[in-house]
């Protein structure tokens, strides 16, 4: 009997211990359930930032437009600009290949972002210096003589040539940006104003030989080659304004440092008379304050 009493007492003590420990565990679970769940802090893209960038580009300078404008300027008042008898104006014959180059660029940028939940908008300024590959030269000479019949007993055999040089040295843009944050990644689009500075030079030469086509009029119209115009016009540090737009991706390394990959397109209708387009691919690193 004594042994049975001891066993019953032991079982009762064990049951009491289980009840006490179960109640404590339930209270602990209740307490932990009342605490808010832990979440990693979201990336903060707002504030000022500044950094450095570098990249390569594809540049196209319209040498033909420059040469045709110069021909029109120098031939003003001459019949070759508005030929008689329905002839083609001399500048329309000019066909110069564009100046193509692959510039290497580096520079600085700075901006400010405002963040609204995941939406990020801001503005940015950047400056790029062309280290090399910013331009070139194209030459053209008319491969045949253009015959302009005066209708007065003679025909002019007209020739012309042109040389255009153009290069880009500096680029400045001021743009708005809009993006959508995915944690530590920020894809964005951008658009704004571009200013491009560079150098241009154009040389245009034209002349004619006169052929007598009417021996019966009693006048010898024949003339050897005569130069009409020959001029070089050069401009250094000319500035053209246009459009800049593009897209990119920012990626945070730390709360204050981010990397960037960006594509940018620039179109300028005239840099000293030369229209240009520039495509660039750039990488960057920046500090956010």
C-alpha cells in the first residue's frame, strides 16, 4: 500500500508540473503574439546625391546640312542658287557622308529625389567631358560638272567642293527623373534639356567654265575656269541646345552609396550649323546624403 501511495503522489506532482509549464508557455505565446512582427527597413531613395560617371557613345554629326547651308550663303545673288530654265540649285547636289565617331566620356552629376511610398521623382544635372573620339572631317568634290544653260547663247559648266569638320567637347544636361523603387533597386526614365559645346569648320569652293553655244550671235562667250567663291569659316566653342532623354537603373550598395547603369539619347538641331545625335551608355557611382 505504501508503494502505491508513493506512486500516486509522484504522478500527481508530474501532472501539476505539466499544468504549470503549459500555462507559462501559453502566456509566453500570448505575449509574443502581441508584439509587432519584425520587418527589414525599406530602402530610402529620397534626398540629395552626387557622383561620377563614365562611358562610351555613338555620335553622328550632319556634315551635309552644314555644307549646303554654307553653299546657299555664299551663292546668294548668283544664278547657281536659283538657276534659270528650271535647273537644280547647286547646293542640292552636295552629298556628304555624316561624321561618325565613338566618343569616350567622363563627368559629374548631382540631383535630388523625393520618395512617395515606392514612387520616386526628382531632378538631375550632369556634365560630361569628351576625352577622345568627339568628331572628324568629311571631304566632298562634285564628281561631274553641272551644266546650266542660260538661254542666251552660252552654258556654264559648274563645279563645287566642300570640307566639313566638327567635334563635340562638352555636354551639359538638366533633366527630370521618375522611377519606381523595388527595395534597393530603382529603375527610372529621364528627360530634359541638353547643351552641347564644340568646334566646327566648313570650306566651300565653287567655280565655272563658260561654253559658247551660239556661234551665230556674233559673241564669243567662252571663258576658262573662273572661281566664284572660296572661303573657310571656323567657329570654336559654339553651343547648341536640344533634347536629352533616357532610362537607367540605380542599385544601392549601402544606405549611402549606389551604383548606376544608364542609357542617354541627345538630339541637337544645330551646333554652330551642324545637327547632331548622340547615344551614350554610362556607368556611375554616387553618394546619397
